[in-house]
């Protein structure tokens, strides 16, 4: 059996709190105040206006960043760090997963059964090996192995009903029944539970032990459920108070775990020449999970059971449950050297770790950072240095790539602005259990009344653009944006909205107010306090709904208690900002198991069909099927209307077209990065594929 039950141990993602004020400093267009040019800058070794074919000059919107991939959060700093550090996999220019430190990867599935003794385990293995080859082939059974009382089976494809079929065959061999327990304990109880798992009396029966961030523990053991609970209670009683609640999750005859194999790329080294190993991956993961580093999609790594290396160059990551977005989660985890991490535990936040990227730091001073190409690493480009300037360095010169728009206009005309990848999303979330909003037609009508393009005009200076979907834009799995079904004509949208309200029982009275019998429609819109952009946006939204006859009360809530206000349901409509996860995991936002304070589903949406679609998406490991699963979830969300996506961030960099002769032949569906730009330096003809006619069979 596969343990796919949503866990009560889920805690609201830190990024939900961290970006509640999206639209403030994080997304405001940068402007560099003019000032006198320091005399020292006149003699700067790099002059951006001079043609330098072997150098690329990049101007940042502010100061030079700390070159630590787990501390720097500004977009410009992340772009520079992307040249210095490498994850195992990354998104390419077309928005698809591509090799980085790993040259290939593959999902598999491990199934483990335990028996009374080694002889029984070997007998069960022989029983499987004696089956017809065709049957084992249908199972995609790749390997059969025994280890003491355990029988290990490896399948080339995760998911499906194959393991249930294999389990029925093995049932006659008498595998030991497994008990899956959940211990609802705080983090302070971890050492007691770990000592239980290490104790000579209990260690042989304890097969898995896993801890959530909030301290909740899940344990797999070979004792019967009642006996397992009794033994654990006897161990905890004299050692920990108060006694945590122990729940039986399930019982099964096998443990089924998805496995993700990464094959490390040969020849890639750290700057000191040492090879990149599984120890580096394990150390990075351990440090990231133990510390409050701002890693988007960190929740996916919480499902990891262990990281091993069955053979040189192979990193095997075993997960405790099926969670297909775990793969794109690795795109935002730059790998650091294990030896360096061991030496910088205490001063890590102020340190600049070495990276495995194609570039390394050659020199740094107050005004500039010079990166040099590492020999034999990465793609060949016709430059040897990248010069990164802080905003004020060499004032008046644009550089080859510039975050702030170059001035004056005569200079700016030589540049083309390119959109960067979207990082955050701003949504209007409806409380689907609030009396006026229970009917999806009402939520759809209120959505139609909102003109997002017009709202943007109320937010001058904000680097935002309209976002029409629930998934990160431009990725290979994301549905294309769609326009509202009645177009962009305000009168048509208003007419359609009133039709929907009428069908839901809401009519306008003689004064134009919406009423259902004697009840007027009054809605409470909550926004974070002390945020001028949010206030202007709320006023514009209230005006849009007032045109339909809706009375809107705008309530400001302190940012520190905003999340509690949403979880408590003290709102009808809320402005919510969040960071995009690196993959397709939107289950926490909309699954019914994440309602009532158990997760981020503050809309309180509960829909069995959507739950099934979300669960199917989370357990879909076939890349060819993922876009279809995503589209089904998106379509159902559009029907249910638990939220209205409003905007995503619109950060741009400006590129000197004369320095990038191949730029016109490149596309950036996800958004452009510094790394994506480098191939445009080479003015090479586009490859053509020779065609030949094939004779029919």
C-alpha cells in the first residue's frame, strides 16, 4: 500500500506569511536616485560604455548581493547566484526540466516486505522469480533482492495497482503485518522517539521513523498495532510529559516508497577540484531542513525518508509517500560542498559558499563583482568575464544588461526589456462557506465585475502583470492563459454578472442594491494593514462591486495576525499573496483536508471531485500525462471559483540588443534569466534538420 493520506502535521508554508505584502518593496519598480558621481568611480577599471567583446557588463538595481543562495532573496541577486551555483536539475529557457548537476533522473518504486525469518524472505523471492517472465514484465519489476528478513522489490514505474497485485501473490508466503503509527508530539519529543527506535529491544521492529517540521512523528513497525501502541506508551510515559496522542494510520503487509534516482554528471567539480558526491547532496538537504532558509517549495523535501548512494555517481532519494512535484522542487536547491558546510555552521548566514556553476568569483570590491568562466565547465560562450556593477557605479552608463531602465531615452532606445520569471501571485480568495458566497455563481459574478487591467492603472509604479491561472506561467505543464468568456467589454461583463446573480436569487432593488428577499449583500474584504498599495487596490475592488449593488466593508488587519484572521474565517473576501512553488503542487491551497486551520485552504473549499483531481496530479509520475492532469485541476478550479487570480510580479531587465545578436531567435516562455541570455551572445545560424523521404513499408 502507498501511504498517501494528507497529514495533520502540515503547517502553513512560511512563504504565505513572507509575501503577504506582495506589491510593496518586493515588486515595486526600482528607481535609482540621481546623485553626484564619486571621484573614485571616474577611475573605475570597467567602463560599461566601452565595447568589450570579452566582457559582459551587468548593472544591478541596488547594492551588490551577498553571494549566498540561501540568504539572498532579491531577484537580481538570485540571477547572479544562478551563474555560480547548480541544483541537481533546473528549468531551461523553454520552461522544461533540464540537466544540471544530474545528467539524468528517473522515478522508481520500492516495495519492501518483512518475514518471520531470512528463509521465509528467500522463499518469497524464489516464488516471484519462478513466475512467468511475461507477468513480471507487466509489473515492470526491475529487481528482486533479500536482506535478512526483508524482501526488496524495485519497479521501473511508480504508482498504479501493480504493488497490490504483487502483494496478493506474496500473501501466501506470510509477510509480517506492518503498523503505521502517527505520534502527535512537539519537536521536544524527538530525542525520546529516536532513542526508542535505537533501543535494542525495539530497533528490530522499527523499520521507518520520520519527523515533520512541527515535531509530528510517523513510525512503521512490524509489531501488531495494539502491541506497538502499548510498547511506545510504556517507553514514553516515564520519559516525556504530557503523553502525546498516538494514532494508528493503517496496517499493511508491505511498505511502498517512491524512489528518485539522479545520475551525477561526470567531470563537474567544486572550484578546488574535488568531485561532487552524494555527501554534498545529503549535507545540503540536511542543513536546509534544519534551518529557516527561505527555500520555496521546502514542503516537498519534508517527504524524504533517506538519501543513499547504491553505486558511485548515483544519488537515490527515497520518499515516504507519492508526491510527483518533488522532482521540480530540486530546481531551487543549489548544492553546496559538504566539507564547506561542516566548517561554516555558525557563520553560514554571513558566508559566501563556493558553487559548482560555470562561473566563479574573481574579484569583488565596493562597486563591482567580477565573475570568470571556469575552465571546462558549462556552455562555451565568447566572453571570459561578467562584470556586475551596483546601481550607482559608473553612473550614466547602461551596461550590456541593466535592471533599471537606461537613461536618457536616446540610450534606452538601444535596449529591449525582457520579462523575468514570475515568483509570486496575488489572489482574491472567497470564503466559500460565507452565506452570500456559497453559490459558485455569485463568486463568478463578482469575478466578472473585476477588470484586472483597469485595476493595474490604480497602482502606478507597481511591477505587476495580470495572472489568469493557478499555476506558474510559462512552464511546460502550465495551461495557457484564457480570456473571460464575455471578452473585455465592461458592459458585457456587468450584464453577464447580473444574469448570474439573478439565477442565484440576487436581484437589484429600486436603488440598485443587491438583495435576496430582505437580505442585502454585504461583504467584508480584509487586507493587510499599513499598506498603501493594498488600500488603493481594495478601494478599486469595492467600487467595482458597488456598481453591481454590493456593499463592501474594507477591514485592515495587522500583518502579524493576518494569517490567523484568515484561518478563523473572519472574512468574506481576502487579498492573499503567495510564492509560486517550483512545480504543480497546489493541493495545500484547495484540498478539503487542508481546511479548518489544517493547511492553507483558507477558502474552506470542499469538493470531492477536485480532491480526486488534486490527488491524481500529486501521484502522476508520467511527464506526458502531467499537463493533462494540471489542465483538469485548473478547469475544475475555474468552475468552483474559490479564488480569482489577479497579478503576478513583472520584474524586467533591459538588454543591449547590439551585444546579443542571436536574441531575436530565442523565446522565453517562463521569463528570461542572465543564464538564459548567454547563448544569445553567439550569432550562430539556427541548426537545420535534413529531411529525406521514407518509402512506405
